[in-house]
């Protein structure tokens, strides 16, 4: 039996109980992301790729995906 995650809303969601935000839950080994209007779809990753993405956003070095 799995333990339910504790979801936190993005600070950019505008607060309240609206369904237009990104939510995050973390465990010791993974990060889980979902949209509040589609809570059944969860993206799970590890902290390292998220850190690289945030660093690229901060430095303006985000590139288009390879095709």
C-alpha cells in the first residue's frame, strides 16, 4: 500500500482553491508534479534534472529539444 503524497501548490497559482496551478510533492528520492485540474496525471523525476532545468531557466540557456 502506498502512502499518499502531501501536495503543495505553486506560489504562482494565485492562492485559494482554484484548479489552475501546478502542485509538487517530494519524497527522499523523487519529485512529483501534477496539474491541479488533472490530478491523476503525475510526472515523477529526481531532483538533479529539475535542478538543471531551473538553472537553465535562470541563466537563459534553455534550448529547444533535439528531434
